[in-house]
């Protein structure tokens, strides 16, 4: 086949393609011409061109989030690479596989006041699993083996253990646009065989002895959908004395509405929190959104275990005692069966633990009922808008939530979570929301809905004009005149010049932008309007954006603070 005459670029893409990489997000440039030429001749690669490297990075992130497969990024030399940094940081902390390929000038031209030259090797070292640097093409045949080895290693490392980004810097000398006929059929691929997740019999006995007869609270942060985990954590949750609290982004689908974490925890008295105190907390998934839940676990000081691929030094609850390096699905499968048999032989132990479960369910039901009534009585506000939206998202949808208020409101009302939920919660920035949601939509056959605020949306409204957008991608923009979260959180809500320096209304012309890019536009400024529009919004088969106007931002902020302080529990009933 025809390909670039740069053999190092050919080897790199041959190996990545053979390792199953199918999606490439590339940005135009001249120095990366051999890489782009090589992509253009490869039918198995889907290469999408995005001019802005920051947007490109987040689109790649979104695709990899949903597919769980590495996505490659290709940029030219100079500052282009540094524009990837926000998306790469998110991928690193969330465990998303990316392969960053940066074209570079020859090393002898760096720092010589030549065009587009700066230090690129190792530029992302703090936020990638490993960095590689491929030198300028030479006649040394051993260097071809070296490039092949680097490409294999990068592909393996990006998906190995806890996945994450890797960086390959490629020095390219002129000429850069020549092609030739080549045969890549004999490319060398290094394969890996991974051991199945397991625990030694002695470890199983030790853990069983710690779990038997204990009150267990399972806490799940953000995770990719996992059918096996869903099955076995659901079974484990039926054991006596077991309570599960899942955040919206956990992608755990089980009965009993374990998702409205903040609605249950916030506002409870110290006396009730003590009554709910578990013996062991089992934590899995990424960083929690709920500050209330983190504080509850820290203050109650139970024994904390973590499951899965979290790093040894992660101790967010300040009470870590066990880091168990095994598949969470495997863990819950093994200990569901062992504990079930134990409680069948000792029914009196199970009966005592069931009382703990009843207390939790009583508190949860009372809190949710009181908050449901509170929201029903509220005036038009962000709280009211999110309740309406989150309770009618079709089950087949994928949901992407921007940071700030949307991801927090989703902690309150998700009684029935959609097919899957995502957000940039690795480092929780708002800059890549739009583009990451686009990537998620590209990797999913059914509709994807982005719920974002006007401040987050202002970062990259140009995504509306991407020519490869799927028609099933939809957006809801909550226009509350800037960063609404700063009107709610304690550190900023009473600052004198808060609206100017913190909320910072971006004044995005949302309606005009949708018209420019040919999207369908809806708007709602009241509860009645929203109820009327939502069925048409979800039924639309083309790109559609719904802008929801919240005029009284102060009321929304004060209402949310009141909502979070509700304590509907009857302490006498709990004691009884």
C-alpha cells in the first residue's frame, strides 16, 4: 500500500493499528505531515480532524471513556502539545487510555530560535504513565527495532493495570511529505497475557473473618459500566447489614435507589449519623463528588477498605486499613457466597444485622419523601429544573454532566439513572465539558445528552459546528448567568464582588450560536414551559439544544442550601 516514506512513522502506526487502536483525533500542521499522511492511507483507522488541540484532546478522552480502548492524538510541533495537557491530566487521574503523539523538530534545533521549537520530550511527564522520544530517521536498522519496541510498549502500558495516557514524541526532519509503496505485513507485535483476578485462599479466609457479622457500607464513586460488577454488587447488597451508596457516575444499576447520596446524608443530626455508623466501609471507584459523604465517613472513623486499582497512597477518608488489589466484581462474587452461607447457618446474626439495614432504609425513605415535598413546593429554580430533567431522561441515553452545579444536582434526583453517566471528575475541570461529551457521543449508538452550565458551555461552543457530530447528540444549557456554584458554596457566597470576579456571567449568545451552526433551538424560562418542551426535546432526531433560563439566581442558591439542611428523621422512631 501507499504510505509515508518516514519508516519510523509507519512502524508506529502499524503497531498501534495492530494493537486495536481504531480512533485517531488529529490536528492540522506541517511537522506532523508524515503521521497524517500515514493515517490517510489506513482504512481501519477512523481519523477525525479537529483544529483546536485542546478540543481534540477532550474529544479523544470522551471516546476512550465509553469504548475503554486507547485513542490516539496527533499534533504538530510547538505549543500544540501543551494544549493537550488538560485532557491528558483528566485521563491520568481518571484512568483513561490515551496515546499522545507529538511531532517535533530535530533535537539539534531546539532552543536555537528556530520556528516552532521548544522542549517537547517529557513535557507531560507528571500526567502520563510513561514518555518516549523517537529520534530523527536514520539508516541504522537497529533503530527500527527500537521504534517498534517503543510503539508496542506504549500500546500495552496505556491499557495495562490502571489505564492512562502515554506520550510518544517523534522527531521529524525534512522532507516531510514524500510517499512510497510499502509492505507492512511483517510488523512485529508484542502480546500480553494477564492473570485472572483472584485472591489466595488464605486471604479469602482472613477477609471473611473480618466481614462476618459486620455492618458494611459500600461506597461507589465514578466508574465505567461493568455488567459483572453490577450483578455481584447487587447480590451482595441483599445480605443482612449491607448498605450501598452509589453516586450517579458509579454506573451501578441496583434496586432501592442508592443514588441520591446527598439527599440522604446532608442535614442529618450527629445522633442519627452515629446510629448509621458502619463497622466497615468498602470503597471503590474514583473520587467522590459528595463532600457530605466524605465528611461522614471521616468523622465516624470506621475501618475503610478500597477495592480495585486505586493507588496505595490514596486515603481520602483518613481511615484506610486495607487496599485490596483484585477485581471488585470478583470480590463481591466470592464474599456474597461465603457470607450468605454463614448467615444461613447463624440466622440470629443475620437478624441483628437486618435491624441496621432497617434503620438506614427508614432514614433514606424519610429524607427522600421530605425533599420530594420540599421541591414540589418550591418556585421556579435550578432545583426545580433539574428535578424535571433528571426524572425524565430516557433509559437508553448516555448522560454527560459538566462540573459545577450540574454534576451536584444529579446527586439529588437520580432515582432511575440512565444507561450510563460520565463527567470529567479526574481533576474536575470545566474547560473540556463540551468536547468530552462529543467524544462520548461518537462512541455510543444511542443518544447522548450533555447537561452543562453557561460558564462551562462558553469554553468551546464551536463544537456545535464539528462536521462529524452524530445527530443523536443533545445539549441542555442551564443559563444562570455564570458560575452558579459560587453563589452556593460557603467560601464565596458572601464575597462583596462575587458576581463580577467569581460568577463572571459569560453572556454566551446561545440562541444565535445554534442558528449559526444549524442546530434546533428550544428555550424554557418556567416550570410549565420546561414540562411542555422536554417531550419534543427528547423525541427530536436531529441535534437540538435546550437553553433553560434561571432569572433569580439568588433564590436558586438559597433554596439549595435549605434543601441540604433538611432532617426529616424521627429520632424516637429510630430508637424504637
